C-alpha cells in the first residue's frame, strides 16, 4: 500500500473520506464535510440523517457519485468522542476505510483530517489511521488463480491530507507493518512451502536490515544434547533447524539481550498420537510463535530500535513415520532432564524446552518471553479474544499486559504454582510431557518453567487462539492475524529501548 501525507488536495476532485465527530452532528458540519455538503446542496447531511449517523468511532456512511464533486464516492467516518480518540481509534478508522474500499474498484483514497479533534497530536493520529489501513488491506492471494475481477483488490494508495509531520510518525509504523506482513505470510503459507529449511531461507534477507543470523542443523543440535527437540523431528523427512536472530541497536555496550523464543512446528499431524483428519490442515500455522518472533525482529531492525534483542525459533515438522517417537519414549533435554513422552501431540513444549536451555546457556539473559501455539486448552479457556499469559514475575507480566492493551494484542494472565507440578510428575522420568484433562495450558506452562534458571524473568504466551481468525477483524482479513508482532515491539519499546 502506497501511503503519502500531502498538505492540501482538491477535495472536490478526488475519491476521498472525511472524518466527523459526534459534536459536529449536533452543532453542524465543519471543515471539509461542510464544504462537500454545501457543494452537494445538502445531500451529505440528508444522507447522514437517513443512515442515523451519529459520529460513532469508525462508523461509515458511503455516498456513490455524490453531487457537487467529481469524486466517484464519498465516505463519512465517525471519530467518536474526541477525548477518547486515541491511536487505536484512528487505526480502527483506517481499517474500516480499507475494508470498505479494498475491492471497490477504487485505486486511491484521499482522507481529509484537517481540523479533526483527537486525544493525541493530529500528525500522530493521521499516521495511525494510515497504519490501520495498511494492516487491514493485507491479503494472501498467492495461490488464487481464478478470482473474478470484482474479488481482486484494487486499492493501492492512500493520501492522508492536512496533518503536518505525519510522515515521520508513519515511518516507524511502516516498519512494524512490515514485520506483521512477514509474520502473516509465513503463517499463511502451506506446509509444502514453509518447512524448517525454507523458513530459514525466508529469513535470510533479515541480514539486510542488520540482523545477525545463526542457524543450527541437526548435527549441531545433537552435539548440544537437544534430545527433546530432535525427538519431535525424527518422524519427518524434513530436518529440524534452529534459527537465532540478533539485533543489537546499542553497539559495543549492549549488555545482555532480551530473548524472544518461538515455537516453529511447521506442520503438526500429532505424530503417532495422530490428530483427527477434520481441520488438520490448520496445523500449518502451528509455527505461529516462530512467525511472530521473526516478524518482531523485522520490525525492531527496520525501525532501528535502540535495544539489544535476540529472537530464537525452533523449527520442526511433527509427522507419523516408522522412525517417529512413540508414546512412552523417554527423551533427554539439553540440560539433562528426562521427559516421558505420554502424547506425541504435546510436541511444542519439547521444542521449547531445549530452546530455553540453549538461549540461557548462550546469552545468560535476564528476561525471556516465549510465544507458542501450545495448547487447545487455552482456546477452551479464552476463546479467540485473548492469548494466555503465564509468568514467574509480576512486573514482567504487567509489562506484557500493558503492551498488549496498547496495540490490542490482548493477554489474560493465567495461574501458575507448585500445586500443578504433581500433574506432570512421571513414575519413570523427571517429568511427563502432559498431565491429565484438567488445566492443560497451565501444566504446559509448568513444564516449561522447569527449564528456567533461578533469577531469570520468564513469560510464556500461549497464542493458539489468536494467530488465525475465521472471520475478518478490525485490522486483519480472515486468516493470519500477525498477533504478537506489535505486542513484542511495544514491549521492547516501552521497557528496554533507550532514548536518544
């Protein structure tokens, strides 16, 4: 999407939208809306009255071929209460405009924000409007070859008019949108296209943004003792990979990095504990945690974040095969703990535990956040509205919750504690990889907690319900949502990024 911020444009000669507050509906239209209403002999006001438009945030009234203008259509969009019109509201407005016009036949949208009242500077509001439009307009049509012309996207450019300085605000947001797009693409691709080796290949261009890349193959993992991760991979013809992405925006005195860790099961059949056939195709997005971490690293590097962050993803394919691990097998993790594999479909925690051991040994971090589409139980608990948050430190949990609220990647903190540990105690090994039917997402987090060294602040985000959507949302179409990228970027920006 091409986005620009011209200072002036002839609003009577272009396809455009105008923003209207509830106050204007009571006191009379102002600015561009008033000019367009006058040019059309009151048509705009009559249309708003007919639609019972009251200026609610992101509500839209559309006029086709409006009188008094050369524009093919006019959209009036509500801003809601000016005191509550924050960044999220303007992103919602941008998303609503993009959704309305994406396949409309229009190629360019001009949005006049002159004189708009908001709870943040107008330049920042305009940038967030454009950001929302960019996020909502992303689609994955790569393999659709028979779409009718009316189904194809046409909108390619947006002009946001009347907001001096918005371009500087938007440069940062555009970098973040690039990270979201990368994540959505990875999550959307089918498993015959994205598998451990090709995932790594797709990430190689991150070096051009200044990210230092390290790749471990199976021989190196075997030498390190990553028996849990390799046990998941052994049933697949696709060899496993570990990818580390280091962004140092601080230079020589960077200090210890923040570690972001992602589960990357590029396809999950369940292994020998085979999943039901219905819906198994969705398991191409079981690498959503790895996708989010990769997208977040893109965003941080693209906007030149003044922070030191390492993203690590474990990439495997979980398949049934004559060489696949069996229920009842015992594997040994990198730190020497033994795990009885009760269910081969509880494989994500086996991948993550070795990653957690490796990153602590390699970087000695003080803070680790892992993301994983780990359990169906979290969807039962929270649906698709929230991701589950588990943490061993209240301050870290609060930081992540605040970051999630600010970008609408919402988190809900779940309980942890020693009383849950007995559910994963094994009679023959140090632990089992699953407990019983109860508290499935909690016992998964308790499992991971056993691999965290004393003194390390750690949080686990179970994002199984939020990486994919069966219906369109405010800032995404049906399909991959990009959940986690903006959350992690904001988490780093608010808590670990130096200013200067």
